[in-house]
C-alpha cells in the first residue's frame, strides 16, 4: 500500500527539503513552467527605464529555473535550498524596478511564485523574511519615476492570469495529494485494525518494543493474557516489568546479538510461562527501524509438546547409550557428512581390538588401516552406496598384531550407517574345525570318503570335458590286522598316520589322497606324463619300507594296490572304484594274503554308499 501511495502522492521529506527525494520534479515543475511562461510573455513586451536592472534580473530569473531543477541539492546543507526562491524573488523585484511602472509592472505578479513556494515548503521565518524583502523592493520600485503605458497593463494582466493559473493547478495538485493521502491513511488504519484483530486471534505471543528503553509499543491479546494484563495497559511500560528472571536472561542474550547485520534471531532455549509452569515458549526476535529508532518485534511460540518429546527422546537415547556403553558387543554409528566419521563408538571396542574409542573417533582413516583388503573394500563400498553390508565378517588387526574376526550387522540411517559388531574369532575357528572334521579323516588329516567322492566327481567332469584320462589307485595294507592284534590299536593308528604321510610325500601336489576306511586308501591322479606312469611302483616302494615305531617295535605293512583308468572303464565313479577295488584284490590273491573265497563286491558297495 505504501508503494502505491508514493506513486500518486509526492510526499515531502521535511529534513531533506523540497528539492530532494521522490516527487522533486513534480514539486518544482509547476513553478518552473509558470515562471518560464510568465517571463516569455513579460520580458519582450516590457519598456525598460533601467536596462542594467533589466539585464541583471533577466539573467538571475532565467538561471534560477534550471538551477532549481538540475543542481545536486543533496550535497549541500538544507538551508541552501532557500537560495532559489529568494534569488528568483530578487530577480522579479529587479525586473519590476527596471520597467519604471512600480507596482503596476507585470513582474510584480511573478513575486507570487517564490512567496508561494516558501509558504508551502519552508518555515514561517522564511516566509516573513521574503514578504519583508518583497515589500521593500516594491516600495523602491514604486518610488521611482513612473512611465505610463497601456501595453504594460495588458501584459500585467496576462502575467497575473498565468501566475494564477499555474498556482491554481499547483494548489489543486497539493489538495488532491492531501485527499489521496487521507484516503490511503484511512485504508491503512483499517488494514492495521484488521491486522491487529488477526494478531489478537493468534495463539502466538506478539509484542513490539523500543530498543532504547524497552518500552512496549504493541502487544496482542495472547501476550497480555500471558502476564494477566490488558494489551492497552502494557503499552508504554518497560518490558522488564513483566518478565521473569529466566525471560530477562533470554532477553539480554538476544539483544546482545540482534542488530542490522543479524536482524532475525531465534532463542532456542524454551522459556517457562510465568503463570503456567508446565507451558514453554520459544521466542523469535526481529530487528526493525521504527519512527523513533530501532525496535524489536518478538513472537513467542508454544513449544511445550515439542519440548516434552525432546525430553523423552533424550531419556530414551540416554538409556540406549547406557546399554551400548555396557554391552560386550561394539555399538557404533558412522555419519557421512561433511566427511565419513564415527560419532559414537562404545567402550567395548578396547576389549576387542585393544584401541580406546577416542582412537577411532578422532580419525576415521584409522579404521580403514586396521581392516584387511576385503573388509576395507566392503566398507568403502557401503559408504559410497555401491553395496550393502547387512551382515559381514570383518577381519581387524588387533593392537597387538593378531587378527580379530568381527561379525557385523549394519543398518542404514538418515545420513549415515550404524551397526553392532561382536568378536567371533574363536567361533569361526571352531566352525572351521568342525567343517574340517566333516570332510577330513580325524586321524590322518586326509580327505574322508565324503570329500573324496565330491573331489572325484569334479575331476571326472573336468577330464571328461577335456577328453583326458583319469586313474584311481585303490590301496589296502597287508597284514594290518596282525599289527593291531600284536601291538595294539595305538600302534595301528601310528602305522596309518605314517602310511598317510608317505603317500602324500610320494604323489604330486595336484593328486588327491584319501583314507577310504580302515586300512584302505585311495589316490586319484592324471596319468599324463612319465612321472605318473611310475606312481604305483613308487607308492609300493614307499609303503614296503619298515615303520620304526620305537627302538623295540618295527613293523612292516606292504600294500596291495589296484589300478583303474577311465580309458578302459569310463567316467562313471562307481564303475571306476569297483574296477580299482577288483584290481587290488587280484593283487592280494596273487600275494596269497587273503582267501580266494573272499568277495570284494560288498566292500566296494559299502565304500560307494553316501
């Protein structure tokens, strides 16, 4: 509304003067146009009795019009703006004196312009001074010798009419401005009343006070009700008359920070309402420039529910932190911004990794340093959003150099990642041991029958695709039952272990050695070079050597070895093992170590059963 008003009403800034600010040309142009037109009419038609006065007055009058419009009056003192009207007044008196017609001179009417300018825009002293000077000048003009001229009367009338018309238009404009200003002020008053009614209907507390003396200039109904006072009764009183000690503390803190460079400030500390202890307010202050200097507009919002929720949340977080601080597992949280860093690490990290929480809280890079390559890659991928690690086994380097396996469960949260890690090093070692027991012979450490079958199936599939040969050597120790019966099962176990060691030492690293059961062993190899062709002979020599168990116990357990190849049997596992088992028993029969009536088929069937 104020902007619309200034477009139509050319308000005068009294301290700056009529020749400065918005509407300056609107104020000057009516006087300048009237004076210019009057001079154009009067000067050519005038009869000059004093040419020197005429020249001086004409130059002065003509100069004052553009000077009043173009001169930068904002750079000089306010009183300097009196120069144009007074100098133009002096010019009109000089011109009137120069005509020799006294008060009948047409230039006498021009004295109305500066006098009216002074009357409208300047103070009473300026008007009285101008009137006295004008009277003195006109008296001087009237005392001079008069020259009668009918033409001068007509010119005087014309100049008088022009001045009256110009000033009439000017006064009409001033009156219209005043009417529009009055209407605008009335609309503003109505708008302010409506705004006041709306502010009174708000639950927020609103007040405005002067910064210099903290005098209340406005408050709404909610603010007055807070202090059990009518709003009108609070206006003019000091704000501190109503505030509690807590509110005064908040006020002083706010006022120390508010200013033109920091015009809006929120007091984030909720303040208790004096007459309602269970109610809390948050104040927002705005720095303003009013008619009497700086002012503060304050708005108080009810934040009781939010404060209660924050207190409950803080209590919940405290309980959770207490649980995390006392947990044997490591509870942690990573925040992504501005750079990834831990903002919480439970104290149990020191028990597990040997580092205090501060060691990792101070520098996130230290966590990356104690992770192995796979763990480091997984964590960086999670931080960059390239992968998720809902559950992962990280391998950490302990402060003493050992490796710690941490089973970690993570959850994505807004702006970060949080999780729980526990030490499962012993558990994973136990699980590895159990897995080894499930696939390895516990006595010799060789592959057991289950693992052997899986490895043989894989080798058969691979060699069949490449049309390569594969051989199986089935080994059974001769006279092993005699060793057990003579020396006991402990010695028998030692013989089995030594047999396993000799087999592993004899075959190639790519060959498979397994204990099939009892004193039976199986070797799978590829007969693809000269070394493999002599493998059976080398195994026979290795196992035929005596086994020195002690200074008094030396046993000898030669082996019967049966051989079968896919080139003659095919790539079926059962057929291949049966053929090797048959070949082994044929050798036993040749060595006459078992009765001919014994049948090997049930043994093979048992060996092939899952």
